[in-house]
C-alpha cells in the first residue's frame, strides 16, 4: 500500500465512507492503521515463524464477510482468482491499492507465454465454471526462476494487506510454476525439506545492515498482544547446521534475485517471504509475498555519497 500521507494528514473516519469490499488506501489509513512498525515487521519475518505476520483483526472480519459472497458467486476463492483476479503477464489493473513502482508493461501489451483469457462476457455469464491454471508452454521452467517469463506470473497488490505501515507496499507474486524445485525430497526424508515445509522461506534486499535478530523478538511481542501471541506459542525450527543454513539460502536464491531485479536496491528496501503450507490461504496457487519500502531521497543521496566497500 503506497501512501504518502503524514500522520497529521491522515484522513478521519468522519470523511471516509466505510465500504464492504477490498479496502481503499483512505480506508486503510482511517479505519485500519498499522499495528506494526517496519522494524517489527522485519523482526517477525526473520523470527522463524511467519505466522506472526497478521492482518488487522477488524479488517480480517471484513475479509471473512467478503469472501463468503465471493465463494457464492464464483464457487471458490481459487475460481475467483483464476476467473477474474489474476491477469497473467499483465499489470495489475484491478486492485484499488496502487504501487509507486512503475510497471514495465502497458495494458494490452503482448506478453510471451501469457494465456488467452476468456471474454469478460463468459466470466459474467458463468462465474462458477471450473477453470484450471492455463497449460504451460513447452519451454516453461520447472520451478520459479529469477528470469521467469512475464506470462507465467501475475504480480498484484495484496487487496487485503497485512497490518503494515502506510509507506510499505504489500505485493503478491503469483506463479504458474511451483516455488520449490520438483526434486525437493518429502519432509519425512529430509530435515531441510521438513524445515522448508514448516517454516517457509524469507529474505531481505536493499540494505547493508543485517535484519533484526530473532533474539529481539520478545521486545516486539507487545505489538501482537491483540492476537495473544507469546514466545511459547511460536512454531519454528531450531537453527540448523551450517550446511542446512546454506541449503535454505540456496532454495531462496532465485526469489531473492527476482526481487532485487524488480525492486532496485538503490531505491527500495524489501522483506520477502513464502508462507509454509500450514499458513497458506490459497495452497492451490503458489505465491510470494513482498513488503517493499521506497527509500527517501535523503537515504539514496547518503548511500550514493558513501558507497559500500
């Protein structure tokens, strides 16, 4: 959610009508102000338990009510996404929340490997028709790669963002191919695989400083008081061997490279993650979350004047 309003300029509830579908930027500011700071978000991402990342509880209730109507109309959330929301190979023209990141494509541009969409008339007339992911081209990669063809992706704003600060954009990268390589062993046969299935993947770009240490998590827990989170309720794996840690990083390398290319590190700082199966709201459709913060001109100037050695 890209927002440039300062705290003193936030719209009041008296001047912002409260809707029922996906929230607007003004509604997010007036009714669902961020519960977490940027540092807290990075701490939660790096904590080992991605379940700490939360949506505002009032906004969650609004989502739950909205999703009931969506499932009645489309038959399922997956059908809604495939029939309407995901626009493979095209910029996101549906979300009411907008990114300040310039899209490389224009609406209607020809995109290699982009599937032909059914006409809007078909979707309106029969929204419950069961659709599947479009067939993959013969040369499609077997899993997510940094050089993914645009037609295999749908990059959208999160219509129902987590409780992120106003200057943080919450983007979703939907993929027509799996995130993990097909040769990843079953969790029962590999401790590394078991860890990925329980904890997921995450990383950070656009900063020379290391992310907040998991050891600082206790000081951030008061921000999660509304959800009753305690250290005893965390679900995370203990730190593995050096070999296992390298293996985890290797599985996230293609995602990290993709994120760096899309969100130029000179201008953006990001925290990205892939939820483990236990936290996936739409497990049938693989996707990556990206929290992106556009750096201020002052930050960029300082970095340009003091480049890293």
